[in-house]
C-alpha cells in the first residue's frame, strides 16, 4: 500500500507525560499523537518516529517526528487535524511531506538541548515547571571551566544512566555553554552534539551544579570522563529543567517534496 511520509517539528510541555516513547499504562507524547492519528485515519494504527526519546517531565521546543499515512492529505490539513485532536500541551509546526529517504532519528546530524536553572532565593512559580530551582551561590567562571572539558569527542559512560543500552558511549559535543538571564535569575545551559546518551545531560548538570556552587572543582571533569564509572559523577538533575530545542539535518533536496 502506498503511503505518504509526513514530517513535523513539535513542541510539548512534558510535565504531565511519562516521556515521549509509548509505555504500557502511561500517558506519553507518542501515545497521544498516535491516538489522534487513529482518529484521523478512521481506526487505522499509525506509528510515529521521533528524533529523540525525552524522559518523563522533559520538554521540547524542537522535537522532530515523521510518520507514514495511508493517504495523501495536504500537509497543512494534517497539521490542523493534529493540533485540533491533541491537547494544548502539544503543538505541531512546520508541516512537510518528505520522501522515504528521510528519517527523523537516523537522518539527524546534531541536536541542541537547553537546561535552565533558577537561581533566585525563592522559587518563581511561573518557571517552577521549566527550571530547576537551585538557590545557592553559583560562579560563572567555575561553570565555564567545567563546560570546556565536555567539548569534543569523549566516552560519556560516567555521565549516562547505568540503564543505557547504547553499544558505544562515545559522543561528540560541539557546544557546551552557559549564560545568565538577569530578568528571570536563570542560568541557561546549552548543549549541542551529534547525540546524547540516556540521562547524559541531566547527569552532566548534576555534576555542573556541584562545580558551580563550590562542592567540587571543575578539574574533576576530565577524571570523571576517564573513569567511565557512573558513581564518579554527580546526581541526575531533575527532568523539568531540560528542553529539546532543535534537531539539525543536512539540506538534502532528495528528502524534500514540495507541498502542492
């Protein structure tokens, strides 16, 4: 049966989801979208594929999905239907019809995540679902020093969950940076790399917070990387501060179809 492959950038508030990927007896982003597609297709099950599998409580601004639909509807019509049939926690952007050469996960070349840390003495009720509250003195020079050790190709075994089943724990980080947003009293961390292991950024953040407030020196980072042992690194930071910002693909014209 001939199908049409759709690609979307999606955003979601992960607060009330048990993650992106379908799980038994749990509400997930993938599950909600597939329920909507089943309604659109009048009962036919359609599987969606995401660029990454975010954990429970993790948010997304620029997650990318694709799916194969048994008919050819205009991309903007599919967008309207999905935005109508899902809750306001999920939004569908940038609808495209693409060729089978495109795969949201395997075609991805890099991903960017942000982690937000609210550093105010009292937690802001308007950011509490999207930033980790850490009301201790944080030093930017310590943070910058520690971040510099993450850039490049490394084995991140020490910074990934022991439940990670990735065959290789080697990943390349192109950018690891931090800026301070005075208006919201937030430290905003940005990580861009060719891929990230299960819980990698959250473990990195748990360790970075220890460096930022002086509980451990920045110079510990190379030793932790070298050890390849999870217990050498800091705790896993809360999921609510993490957001999947953008997925990068090569500009391959063969993967794109004009929506006429």
